[in-house]
C-alpha cells in the first residue's frame, strides 16, 4: 500500500478557517502482521499519571504535516492520546532503515525559520523511552501555518521498537491538552487557536472502513454523519477522557461507572485485562501466544455496547473484528492502568470508524454521531 498523503481543502464557506487533511489507512493485512510481530501493548502509567500510556503498533491512520521553511514534509499520526509534536532529527539513530521503514528526517540547517532551543526532550511510551532535543520552527497542519511551534527533534527512537522501525509514520502530532504535554509545551492545536488561525477550537475525525479517512481542523463536516451530534463533557482536560457508564455484550454488563479515553492513535479497543478476557469469552474469541484474540470469521457475534452519558453506542460483530483473509482479529486488548488514573478503557479507531467524532477543545467536550 503506497503511503502518500496530501492536504485537501474542504468546501466549507470561505469565511470559515476550516480545512481537511487526508488520512491514509494501513491495510488490515499489514496491520494484523505488525500487531503480531510487535511488542505487547502495556501500561507504564504510574501513580503520578504523567506518562503516556500507549505505543503505536496499533495505529492504522497517517497524514501529512510539515516543519520548516521551506517545508519539510512528514507523515505523522494525528494522536488524541498525546500532546507533543516530534519528528526524527537528521542524525536520529534507530529511526528506520535505509530502505525498509525509511523515515523523513528534519534538517535544521535547511530551514530559514529554525530557532535554537536544544533543551533535552524525553518521553516514556508503553514500549520504552524516546529522546532528543527541543527546537522551534514554523509548522504547518492542514494548510495552516503555526508560528514558532516548539517541537522535539528525536535522536533516539529505539523505545518504540519494531512498531516504529517498520512503521509507515515518521512522527507524532499530539492533539490532547497542554496539561499532559512535556514541559507544558503548547500543542500545535493550541497555537492555532491562540494565533487566530482557525475560527473554532475543534477538530473531527472521519475514519474510512477499508478506505482513507479525513481529519477536519477548525470545525466539522456535517456531510460525514447522520442524525445529530450528541455532546459528552470531558471528565478532565488531560487526555480526551469521558465518563463511561457501562460496557455490555449481548445484554450482559461487564464494566460500569468507569472512564474512557477517545484515542485516534490506537486502532484497537482496550480495557482492563480481566474484563477483556471475560468479554472475549462471551463472544467466543480465543487468545493465542501473541496475546491477541481471534474469533471464528463465520460465527454469529453479539453486539457490544458502550453507554456514555446514558446514550448507547453499539458495535455489531462485523464492526469489532478486523478481518484479513481467513483471520478475524477480535479488536480488544487488555491494558491495566493503575489507580488513580485507572482503570479505564481506550476507545480507539474501531469505535471511531462507527461514530464520527468531534473534539471540542474550547468547550472541553466530545461529539458523537453515526458516520455515513
């Protein structure tokens, strides 16, 4: 699958500063192979609650942004589960091969708008550490220039392992809140808002099923969903975290009065290991030595419903499996997050494919509607 991205401007009214970025989708075949060959998803979130709780083996969607003048382009994961922008530096080690997994790398000497920072940068992912140095430069997201964006030039990405080395993405553009940003560095979205580049402090994801998706910046696209948006308030403005009333399958409740993070950077759905194990058993899914659950592709599967704000959001069997040939992956994985941050669920791309999702930064709420 050729990973080529382009920023596409939408047909919104000219008075609205709104744009759309094309998101290309990794094939199910490539995705399942990478999940199998990569490390297990795990949590390193401590009691302080200030460590990112994920890795990127589960990411299927990528889009283009740029840093520098003239623009140096990068394929990034637009990630609502983190808050920093980083790209590989020109001297990055463990940043892909010369042929397989080759990365676009930032060269500060080729940018006329580069500003020296060089403070150390380090972030701990579920898979391991990533480190480098801070820099400042003009960035561009969906056609909007972001002045003096602080970002990290990663010098060592070994902590992301094979998921990064063989992955299709160069870097990460975090879309969560400044409160969980390293050094409280303003996020690209926050800078777009503060610099008056977009009319509304919101963005929205439309994730294609067996097709490319779209990220709309500065608003949302009413042609991508049916019915009305239902708005759910955030429980806290760190991750995009909401209260989750209940998780049920076939009418049986498996979790109640818990929390969920809506996360574009995780393709699967995750929950406490013991509950995911019970949920898998209820649908006839079986675990293998790789830690994934597979299910009979011809089985009749019950609906799984997430209840949020009293509203049911239901996935049918076809919507919570990822099929590749004769393999059907049950799109749930166990992830144990300790208190006080946990326990919690991550509603990743499997959920967001079914439900068009609008992230309202300024009003600290998320809107859901059934995607077309």
